[in-house]
C-alpha cells in the first residue's frame, strides 16, 4: 500500500467512524469536508503511522468548534 493509499484509507475510515459517533447530528457532507480539510492540513506534517490518530483528534475538535462548543 502506498503512502497516498494509506492516507486515503485513514480519511475514509475516519469519516465512517465520525458519522457513526455523531449519529446524524452533523450532516455527512460536513463531516467529509472537515475530515478532508484536516487530512490536507496534516499532509506531510505528521508521520503516516500517526495520521489516523491526528486525523481523528483534529476532526473532532474542528467539529466541536464548528458547533460552538470549543474554545
């Protein structure tokens, strides 16, 4: 699996996890957009092995901030 495939797989997996966790409280297109933006921001900034964890934490925080719940 290439680095790009690994990153895409991590992004796809994170979208599925967040959609399940949020149980419809955030539209799927918003979740996809946020996860995609986070992936783009992290590209080349973190080791590939750490991408899933950074992707999850960052996406969750951005979604919280978007709903006005984060400071």
